[in-house]
């Protein structure tokens, strides 16, 4: 259906099909990313809570207490992002771009990882600097106030994922999978 609509607008149906598959792979990666992110928040919060050994070590390294608190969502975001890189690469290599075999698996994974690492350099600061404002915003909604921290973390992650998704699509299509013919 998506491909038919693309054809009606004069778009390359093969590229439209690839875009659709890339979007589905992105949705799978999004589920992997969000699932792991949320699974890690509580354990990381416990490791970084005041009184915990790691909390003291980080304070001794010069981090302020509010920086240590924000670190759990940043670390969870980095770990979940790496898991989604692996998932997305495998799905894209074998499903979205099965005709992309002129590069070795290792080389293509390295290229995909470079693009993704550039993406994480975009993503990590977004999460780090926006989860607090999102948390404050959610606290103003009475029904959501008890969940403000988790909601703020997730809203920061949503914003980061949307921004990095555009980066990943365009750079991977034209660099990592650039050996695939557009038609």
C-alpha cells in the first residue's frame, strides 16, 4: 500500500519500499531502545543514589550531586542505543537492503557503527540537557506528577530518537548502503 501511494506521487517505488522497511526496522530499534532504557533506569538509579559507593566515587571525581542524578538516564540511554544499533544493523542488512553485499559484513557494520556513534554524539546531550526541563513540565500535570522523573526521561529520549532518526536514515542510505542501486 505504502509503495503504491509512493508510485502515484511519482516517487521511486523501490526506494519507497526501502524507506518503509527502514521505518519498520526503526520501530523495532525504538522498542529495543526504550525497553532496555527503562529496564536500566532503576538499577542505575540505585547505583548512583546518595550513599551508594559509586555515587561517592563520582562526587570525589568532582561531579555535583545533580550531575550524578542525571547520569543514570544518560548511561541508560547510551547502553540502550548500542543495543538498538546492533538490532537495526542486522535488520537493515538482511531485510531492508538484502542486495547490499558488495561490502563485507564487518566493513558495513563498521560504517553503520560510525554513523550511529555520530548519532549518539547528537543524542546523549539532548537526553542530558532536556530530561530535567521535561521532568519539570510533567510535574505540573497533577495526574502525572508521581511519574515526572520517568516521564521526563522518556520525553527526552523521544526527542533524541526523532532527531537522530533523520540523521541515521539519510547518512546510512547514501554511505553505508550506497552500493545499492536506487531503482
